[in-house]
C-alpha cells in the first residue's frame, strides 16, 4: 500500500525552520498504514529537509553556519541559464 499526503508550510525565508514531526505523525496515523517507511520530499531549489534537534541553540548554530557559507550581504551572480 502506498499513500501520499501533502504538507504545505509558510516560512519567513533565510533559514527559517519548521518542526514537521507532529504533522508527519498525524499523516501516518490517518493513513491507516501500520508499518513501513515514510519518505519525505521537499521540492524547490531553495528548500531543504534535515534532521536536527529542534531547539533554539541548534537552530541558531545552523543559521550561523549558513551565514558563514553564504554571507547574507553577498552579491550572487544572476542565473545565466534562463532565457
């Protein structure tokens, strides 16, 4: 048995994170499936899924890491692949 559920989220951008644990657990419970594997997919080039302890310190560390990789005031080159 395969079941598909869509979760829609609103974020504020710039490393905003959402804890989807309860929503995923609810979708599994409502599916009627009693054993198996949950696969999560996040479409889009600027979104991501991660497993992290959802608490203020860990989220701050993650955002600080993102800022080190790509500084917020960095000027990115435009995408040249678009017509």
